[in-house]
């Protein structure tokens, strides 16, 4: 597991891009920035949510198969089974 480091504010200013690159690649887990020995900021790498969503998209593709004679426009119910609709038609 990558470790974290502690740097002073002036050290962070000098090495900012290098430290951000290390966070991005996973070489570092966190960077604690201090001023006069007291912590003022904790910088951690962003957790990317794109990979799980990319894996989740389409994970059930191909699981549903229709028979060759399936017609999605075929009428399934001839008459409604609602008794109120049947009574209103007979009047």
C-alpha cells in the first residue's frame, strides 16, 4: 500500500506538480502539508468512479434472447378485463 508524506508549505509549492503526479499514479496515498509544523492541508488522490461504471454498463448484454417468431407489436389482450370498461361499452 502506498505511503503518505509530510511536506512544508514551501516544499509543497516547489514540488507541487511532482507530488500531484505521484498521487495520480498511486505512488503516494496522501500528502500532508504543514505550516510551521502544524498540519494545514491533507491532499489525497481522487477515487475514480469511471472504471466501475464502465464495467457495470452492459454487463447483462446478451442475456435476453427472443424467439425468431416474436412480434413486439402483436396484440396480446383482445378485450380489457376491467368490469367497469365492459359495462360502459354495453350502454
